[in-house]
């Protein structure tokens, strides 16, 4: 990466942090509010007025700051045609958000030529933000603390590993339930932490493997740089890189091939 490219990416990351600040101000004000508006989309998933307001605000700021860039967002689809595309999930974990559970976040990524090069995951109800840019490392900042560098675990054996599978129903519907159960019998500990949190725990080195099905690029794109810059690996469950395949498998890297083998 040239110095000019690095400087541009640093500017993009600064913009992504600004977008996260904008999102947090909107979403947290609506969290656990008595007048939250909830509706059902055609795919039978929930959407709230906060999801929509956050995405509109993010799109407006991107249009001002990067008018030639494209945007892909969960609520309002694709806009523009550019090799640079901002990928936005205004509230990842809407089901948690509308029930008052604090595990939800705004996901912001920039993809260049189809590869996510930066990601910001901002969880104001958890008072935590994670971020990364290619070549610059991955970081976490908790309320009242300075940012600190993230690093995945050094666990090398599945029998010593802790995994998160997010939703057993997703694995069942994808036809992978038997393989998941077999995998849980191999590892030390299994849990379903859910949504973005599984991958952030992985990047922090607190768990070793995370995977799920029935996901879209906006669910995953911001997670990819954070996991990879923390030293991990992020693919589909069949090994293809990137957030484009409708499912995800992330690991500390050391365990990745073993998990892929277990899921074949």
C-alpha cells in the first residue's frame, strides 16, 4: 500500500468513526423507548424507526463526504456504481434492540473492488466500539478507557477451543445441524452469543471460532477487517473469502482448516 493510499484509508476510517458517532446518537436515544415503531419487512424480519433513521443519516453524510462512492444498506438497498462501496447495517441485532437486550450495533464497512478494507462496529448500549483498517491493526475502545490492540487467541486444538454458532435454527435450516452437533462434541465449550458479538469476542481472543448461516453482506462486511487485522481468518463455511456467500466462518486462523474439514 502506498503512502497516498494509506492516508486515504486513514481518512476513510475517520469518516467511518464519524458515521458511527452519528448512528450512536440516533439509535441509543431510541433504545428502550416506549414509542419505538416496529414493523415487519417482506422477508418477515423486523425493522424499527431507529434502523431507518440511522441508515438515512449515514447515507446523507456519505453523500456529502464521498459523493462518488456507492452504498449498500440493509434498509434502502444499493445506491451508486463505484469500486468503492460503503456497506451499512444500521442496527445489527434488531430483535435484541426491540426487546431491550443491549447486544446490538451499527456496522459500517468500506469495500474496495469487492474486498472490505475497513470496519467499524459500534455498540453504544454495551459502551464499546471495535474497528480496523487494512494494514493498521484492529482495536477496541470501551467507555472510559483508551483504545487497545486486538489479537485472536493462540488455541491450536479443537478440543481446547470455545465456539459460537449464533443460531441452531440457522444451522438446521441450512442442513448442517448434524455437523454442528458433531463439532460441539469435539470442542471444549460451545455457546450462541449471537450477531456481531460472536465475531468481536473472537477478535478479542475470548473465543476461537464463530459461524452462522442466513446472513447478508451488510451483516458481515464490517466484521471481516476486524477479525483479519486481529490475526484471524474469515471465510464462508466452505472456505471462500469475503462476506458475499450467505454464511460465515471465522476463527483464530490456527483452527480454520480443522473446522472447514469438520463441516465438509
